[in-house]
């Protein structure tokens, strides 16, 4: 009787090992693909949060701009996006654009000194190259231009795409941090 029970236990151990060889990689792949979908769906939300905040934040205040980047990543410090260790505030590119009379958008060569100066520039010439009309926020990897962010899998044995899709948001400029009665720029 003990020999039969020992054989059953031995065969159960072997069956468990065979099932684990198939089930565990599938389980890890499901975790990694779930994380991949979370990150891909979060990237557009990050750019939307940053663009909305940039439309109402004083661009001449470095502390306010850093806080904006941190808040866009759902953080209050300089830590990266949750579950995406390679997406940090350094990857958020905020561009201030002007619009010519034909409707084409181009980056400003030189930002105004403060939000009040921008309001004055826009009052003088709404289609001038010194008037911030739009704000574009993109998530970029390091390097020239705006290369795609690399996806870093937590489990290297799971085949996943090497780059994340581009995320970009364009919004109209609003107050840019200007409040009525604000003192002129220094």
C-alpha cells in the first residue's frame, strides 16, 4: 500500500511540474502584457495632464514647471511614473507655439519674459512670433528630436515591443499664469 501511495505522490509531483512549465510562463506573460497596456494607456493621460496644467501655469517659474511635470506623472516628487521606471519628468517636453495668419504652428524662438509680456505681445499681434497661442506636450526619449520612449519589460523573457507609441497633446494657451493686477515683468 505504501508503494502505491508513493507512486501516486511521485506522479502528482511530475504532473505538477509539467503543468507549471506551461502555466507559469503564461501567467508571467499576462502580468507583463497587462503592465504594457497600463503604460500605453497612461502615456496620453500624462501628456493631457501636463498640457492642461501648462496652459494655466507661469512658464517663467521653474519651480511651478517642475511641479507641473511631477503632477502629470501622478507624483509629488521626482520619482518616475508608477510601473514605468523609464518615464520621468525629464521625458516631458513642453513646447510653446505661435500661429501665423495662415494657421501654421511653429515653436517660439524666444519665450516672453513673463505671462503679462505674452498678453501684451498677443494684444499687439495675435499672429506674431512672440505670442504663445498653443502648447504642445510630448513624451520623448533622450536624444535629438523626439525619439520614441523605449519600453523596459520587467520580465525579459516575455516578447514585447521595444518602443512605446508616441503621446502628444496640443491645447490652446490660456492664462499661462497671468492674474489680473499682476506686476509688470522685471
